[in-house]
């Protein structure tokens, strides 16, 4: 298709990179996929899959001293668990400037597959209101796309990835292409019936998630076995990951070259042609430098890493990134606020004869109900939030010691249900990621420095979530209703977005409606960095949809000779 | 269908079945469980305790989770687990707190009965641990017994015996049922 060694280079192999590699190779392009992490092969490199706690070092709990020294950020993504640690970034070896600026938890993976191996798998569509919010309330840039532009691509990726859920007909949370949902337990159905009756308009639905309930034999994948140990890796391929889904598809084309341990440091740019002409790498083991060349580049390194690479790609003789003609590169950094929780118990004796068999890999969801048809009269904040949770019946508390305690631990306590509130964070132009002026990592790349804070709107929204949450639990008839709000620290939700935001105007945005850099149309930025706002729903499915859409467009443009 | 397998074929019942088949001479942890006395057995890679401290830890662990119709803490190698965690996992402050709590328990036995804790009767041991739990034991740091108790509980229920003999272990449940009768198992599923 071209005179280059590769038609396309995909930087990163997580949710977005995997999709880019699959789509581009299936459309006939010779693709080089680069990842800074070590190789993890499906199944063969899941060492703790199916092991009991007694078979894991320290019964599965990473020693705290090691967590503190090496996993101070990735602990919030699961690195405190032995079985997950190996998929996470070592923050000592690969640091960011975490002690400078307000606290930001940059949770990074450390392997090929990226966070697709360890993600929460919640797969929800942005709704029409999400793509209109910036334009309506004036925060951030108006999205250059609307729900209708993305909807077919949601369907496309959902069908292939295998998303379980139930159609509900809610306009703010559009239905998708679903396999049957994982069944609710009795605490969830009990609460759903009573909540929806007591508070019309509120819905408690199955969480839509990338754990399959039907086999996909054509992909060599089986349905979920209810182990709920997903983040150790799943040889059944029951949940969406690069290893189980997109990498096998890309490899099957024979058009893919995958190189692990390749740290992309910057992009080589030709201002005369306004093209990126090379991808500069350092081998993580040998530290050898190389520049790979291709006609087009998909930048899918993860939101903050893609920002870091772009920021480090300077115009010759300048301190400024070639991609930053607008002055907005690294701005509008967002994450969901998510440390408001609420819960309650079913009244004593309710379903006391029933327990859970198996471990459900997902739960239930209360879709956004605030500020839907314009601003609610009693809401002192813009936009809204959704509540993710689940019902559960835990073991009775340990009372005393000895035979009576042991016997007591053979019984279960009350059924309970609890939720986390996930709130949309407004795009603020002064929430930034920049390059630290002096600190570099072991590859000589300036460390990422975050100056990101949640503001009054997020705080008021989270307080409302606690109030509304308690009200919903009480209305449903739950007892021991309780809510708590912990400090919301950006990065915690691991839903970081923005920095290379989409917009119509190259003077105010970094990427266009097809995820292309305004300053280099042969570069497509399709991870979270191009997102112009966050919605309140988990974003990975949206990254998949944008990536597939951009790949389709990229191939059309290449074939037309436009890029 | 393989994934629709009945719960009765879970791991715990599998082990029990093996036991029945081989006439009680079973897999190592079960055999150890049956033979376990007060010998704490296994010594961790990075030894931390003296032999006396090991005997004390074993005796306290076994009173917190005794052998009943299922194996207790010693059979589940909880004492060795505690030593390993103290030596390799814990921060110094927590380690010292737990060790001081253990010392206070031993001192109480010496004071009341003139013998180490490991050498007094189970009834005398329980009386001392009752004082420890009520935080009325002289010289025991606040919450040291609770810390120790939680360590025993964690060590036991994360052990192979705890998961597969005391509890019901489902490595591959194959399905989820959120309305499953407790009477089908009369036990807790290991998580």
C-alpha cells in the first residue's frame, strides 16, 4: 500500500491500540504495533489464573513496603494484589513527577495489552446529551461529533467484543448490541423493584459489561465462568482484552508486527509537509534508539502517555510541541470523581435462606437521573453522575474466638447493596499535564507533571450523589443506610481523558472530528486524550468506537491518496 | 455442558471423595490436618521467631481457630504463615505490636500458672485469651490481640485447608446464581 516499511504504526496495545491494529490489519495495512511494556501472551502468561490464595506469595497480598516503593500509583489499579502486580507499571522504574503539583494518581499498566487486561469492563455508551454538553454549558470545546456519528461504531465494537446487558430504552444511556445480562441476585431485584416503584424515573439496571454470557466460538472465546478473577487474565477469553480479542484478530491477517519493550519517546515531524515522518523509540532492555517510519500513525499510548509523547515532540529549534499550535495540548485533563459511596442492608430475615453461587463479574447500575431535561431546579451543579454497585451477601462477622467463632463464620450476614457514584468532571483549561522542566526518566524522557484538581462543580455533584443515594436506599426500604465521601483524587477513577481534545477549530483544539491531529493529518489520536468531555459513564467502549471509526477513515484517506 | 456442572462436584467434595476412595490416606494437607498435634512444623525461609515463640504462636492460633469437625489453625499451617508475614510482610511497628501482644499472653500464663502459655490447659488458655480480647491483659499493646486474631483468621481462611476443607472452594463455578439455597451447602463459599 505504500513505500514505507509499514503502512501504519500503532503506538500502544491497550483497548485503543488493539482495536487500531485489528481494524487496520484487517483492511490490508501492514502494521507495526509498539508497546513499552513486556510481552504477555494470552493464557500462557497469566501465572496466577485459577490459583487459590495459598498458592500465591503472601496469600495474594503484595508486601506494603514494596507497594510503597514500587507501586505507589499503580496500587490503585490492583498492584497490591500479587496476581495483578505483574500487569502493572513499576512506578519506581518508570516514574512520573508525583510529588510535584497537586496529587494525581497516574495508574499505568506495564505490559502489552495495557489496561485491557485489568480494566473494570463496564461498557456503557455516551448518550446524545454527553456530546452536546460542552456546547450547551460552554465548558470546553463543543464536540465536533454527535451521538449519531458514533452510534454505528458502538454497535460495531459491541458486537465483536461481546457486551452483556439489557435493553432499557433510556435515551440518556442508549441501548447497544447485547448478549443476555448476567443475572441479578435477590438483593438487586428486591432493591430494583422497590426503588423504581418508590421513585419513578429512577432505574436500577444490569451493569453492561464486557464479560460474555454467550460463547464466541469463531473467536475461540467462551462465556464467563463466574470466577470474577478477571484481572489475573482469563484463558476462557470471556472478557474483552487485547490478548483475547483484538490481538488474535490482527495476527490472523499476517499483517501485524508486534514489538514489546519499545518505549516511544517522541514523534518526528516535518513542518514543510505537515506530516509525522517517524516514531522515535528506545528499547527498554538494550536502550538502543531507533526511528520507525510509516505512512500513518495511530497514537493509542493511553491518555496521559499520548500527551507526554506529543508534548515531547518539539518543533525543531523550539520548546513547543508541533501538535500545540492551539496552546491547548495537555489542557482540559479530566477524570471521573468517584469516592462517594452509599449502601444499605435488606431488612433482617430477607432472603436469609439464600446465598450466591459463583462470583458475578459485574453488578448493577443506576443511570444518570440528574439534569437530564435541562437543569434540575434543586441541583446546584452542572451535568450528572451514575451509580455503579452491586448486591452481595457476605460472611457473618467474626465474634470472639475459638469453636464458636469458627462456627459463626460458617454463616452469612444480611444481604446488602452498595454503590459508587461516578461523576462527570467538567473540562477546565487549566487542568493540565506538562513535562517536568528537569526530571527525566531512565530513557531521558521528561516526566509527566500533573496540575489537575476537582472544583466546586464536582464537589457539589458528589455531595448530591451522597444525598440522593441515601434517599434512594431509604425509599427502597433498605436499613442501616449509610453514605460516605472520601477525598476525590484525580486519576483515582482511572478514567483520565483529555489533553489532546477534539474540536472543529485548530486554534482551540488539538484533534479534529476524525481524531487526526490538526497539525499532522497522518496521525490519529484515538485513546482518551482526544475526548472533549467525560460523560459520567466509563469510557473504554467509547475509545473502542472512536478507534474503529478513525481506522476506517484512515484507510479511506490513504486509499484516496489524501494522507 | 461442562460449565453447568453441579456444585456437588466442587473442590471440597472432590477432596472428600478422594479421601473416601483412598481410605483416608489423602493429599498432603489433609494428611497433615489429621496428624497435626501442637507441632508448628514448617519454618519459614526467613526465620524470625525463637522456638518458644513458635510454640506460643501455634498455641494461640489453635485456640483462636481450634480443630473441631474440621482441621484447626495448626493443621492449616497458620503459625508458620504468621511468622512469615511478620518477618517479610509487616512494617516494623506492626510486627513489634503483635510480638508484644504475644509476649503479654505468655507472661500472663507464667504469672497465673508458672508455665508457658503453650503448656497450660485449653481452659486456662481460653481464660487468658478472653482477657486479651477484652484488652485487660497487662503489658499487651492496645488492639494487639485483635491484630493477631485477624492474622489468624486471614491465614486460616486463605489456606488450602481453610478454602477447601472448612469452606467450599469453587475455582470455576461455571455459572452465577444469586438465589442459591444455603441449605445446599450449609457452609460458606471461599472467595
